[in-house]
C-alpha cells in the first residue's frame, strides 16, 4: 500500500507548489521508489477544459483523454509517469459525481452533506490505485484558508486517520518575505499559515519555505518552535535559474531526507541524481544559442504554452544549445508582410489555438517559413494553418480556410480544407461521434491516438519508427478530399490515423524542415527524454543559424 504525501500551500499562491511536488517525486524515484502525483483543485469547473488559457494557462491532456491542470505537465516532465484521468480532480467534478449519485438514489434517501458525502468522494478519489506505487503525492490547489478548499483539507485529515499511523505525511509550502529595510526574513506569515492549518486539524510534518537565500539558524529555530515542526524538516526553497535545477536544489536543502524521515524510513536508499546533473549541466553550459519565434494568440501569458516552451528547452538540452524563445502576437502581421518581424529567427513555431482571431497572421508566418526555408513546426492549429497556406498559395485554392472560422462567423466564406470532424475511430476501433451543438466540455478528439508514418518520410526518420502514439485535442481536421491536389504541389501527408482517414502529419517536400502535426508532441517531452520532433526542430534551427 502506498504512503501518501499531502502538499498544501499558504501565505500566497504561485509559490511553486506544483514544482516542489514534482521535484519531490523525481527525488523519490532517484532513490528507487515508484511514485504517482495527483492534483486536487478546489475550483468549481468540472475540469479546466473550458477555461481560457488567459485565466488558467495551458490545458494539459493525458493519454486517456482528460483535460487537466498544467501542474500535471510538471509532474510528467519530472517523473516520466504518464498522468491519468484519475490524477486530476476539481470540486466541480466531485460535486457533479455526488449530485449524480443523489439523483440516481444511491444515497438511499439520506440528506447529502459536505461531510461525509463530499469528503468521502474526495477520499475515494485519493485512494484510486493506491496499491500500484510506493508513494502517492497529492497536491491541494489554492492556499489554506480558501473557502473552496475546506472540504479537501477535511478529507485529507480524515484520510490520514483512516490509514494506519505513519502512512501519511503533510508538507506545507509557504513564503518567508525579505524585508530589505530591516534586513530580515520574516517568519510571521508562515506562523499564521500553519496556525490556520492547525485550526482545521492538520499539522505539517515538513515545512518548505520559499526564501531568497538560506534560512538562518535563528529563523529556522523560530519556525520550528512556532510551527511545531522539527528544525531539520524546515526546508528552504530558493529561486532557481531553471526549474530543472529543482530536484538537485531540493535534495541539497534536505527535502527528500525530511520526507523519508517523517515516514520513519531509515536508513533511506541513496539517490542517483546523475541524470539530473547532466540536464543542469547542459542548461548551464550550452554551446551556442538559437532563436525561435512562437507565433500565437495567448502570448501575454507564457503559461498558456507551458509545455511548448518546456519542450523547446528539452530540444535545447538534447542539442546542448540555449533556445531563446520570443513570443509574437500573430495579429500584428495579420495584414502585411511578416518579414520585418520574422527575419533573423532560426525557427518558427505556430502552436495550437482556437477561433479565427489572429489566424491570417499565422498563415502569413507559415508562408514566410515555407518560402524563406526557415524551419517550421506547426502544432495542431499550426498544422491546419500551414495546410491552408499551401492550399492557397501552392495549390491555388484561393478561398481555402477552416470550417471553424465559418462556424464562428455564421457564414460560408471558405472552402473547407479544414473541416469539422463528426466521427472518428478510437484506439480500440470504436467509432466516436460528435454533433455541432454538443456540450463544450470534453467533446473534442482527446487523448492518445496512434498514427502510421510513411516509411521514407522525414518524420519516420526523426521518430526512428513508423508507428507512433501522440496526444490530441482538436475538433477540426484537414480534409482528405484535397489530398491529391495538395500532394501534387509539394505537400506530403506523411502520417495518417491507422484507418487512413485522418491526416496526422504534413511535410513540405522541398524544404529543409517544415513539419505540421495534428497532435501535441510537447505534452510528451521530458528533460530526461526530449521529444524527437523538438530535438530535430532545434537541430534544424542550429543549421539555420549557421546560414544567417
Ligand atoms: N481549433 C482547432 C481544432 O479544434 C485546433 C485545436 C488545437 O490547436 N488544439 O481543431
């Protein structure tokens, strides 16, 4: 049976709880343990699928098709463990499960209450798959004191009592603000946060404190005494140049030791951190730099494309170069020559997106990349835009466009080179269908699907295999009806769904590196295992940097 670590946060949000959880996962793995990480989010959305990337950052998609919080991306990047639907839960989902059971009569006429019905639902969720791993790490979103968070805090309190003693450890992440005028790190906000936690029956075993430097002995002793935590289990979390330093930095500050100690595991197996050392080394000591432009819509909030920027970093690690990313708003070159904005970049990436706004700028960017022979990676909408560009400017289909934009505008302005998918086959050969008026949540083609690659294509060489499985999140698809016409003009569909109905990958033949993919390769890239497409794209950018 797994041991459980519950990770909570206090004082302020955005302290890097997800990163601390992910790094702890990696450290436990480095000591030979198996782990799974889980996120419990108090907001009322059923899942983040319908939330704007401006509000919540990117939606991370799992193999089994769940639309989850971007913290699950951190978990996967640090541990390599593929997240599942059951690794992400929100209050919205919990309440909707409880209400569904109530309507079905499952509670046999009882009055439905937060305790025990909602808390039981949370506890059942936490326990899913507990026999599969050594450690289950559960991060509670938000900060202690949030009204929405209370049922989760209560559920983990009960959960730890339901388990044998010593099976659960509580780790609390807080902030030690630095007051420059007095030259002091202040412990009071942390004391208050722990007091708040204790008032709802939770006592932290390990305290992780974000601070600008090491925690001096005096402050450590104060924190230990007022928060009732052993001094050696007060761990400093300092700012890092790269998030991938986190496992080593946390190890040096004693995090994994403190957690194992809290479980009474002694002596603990020694960790092997050499793979992480290599990653940090490649980041700190690169042999050059490439400049990549990401041409998108949500460019004010970099978290909206979190996995893409991380995957580019991984591509840089694999090639030992620094990847300098610049975010360009595609609307800026909607109606003009994009050259002044795009010249000088060694690669252009057009990411996924929804809706028409900014798409003409993306089409212009794809044209620039194709004509100037600059490496281009189009992801999902970025592939669709590249196909539309080629249809218009190579194949002469002047009105080529996507049904997505016509639907949005309630008009028929385009020839639908990209159309609204109504059905497709899932991995087990079952046909999935969708209607235009369906619910917005969870109705896309979501999760991992296989694709077959053309044997002598560029992508088959990049992947080193002809069968791949990648994660999807889309409603529209390139129409097969135009295949011959497009292929006659230098475009090549080099990856298809196994039934041959859905184009998954396009390449431009007469180009050093121009690839569009209907799926999201960034979701599977990891620092210890960079994705082949990002590795190869950055390699192509290095070649390009030698030309310009
Ligand atoms: N909006 C497009 C679609 O639904 C692309 C989606 C995406 O880029 N994730 O097909």
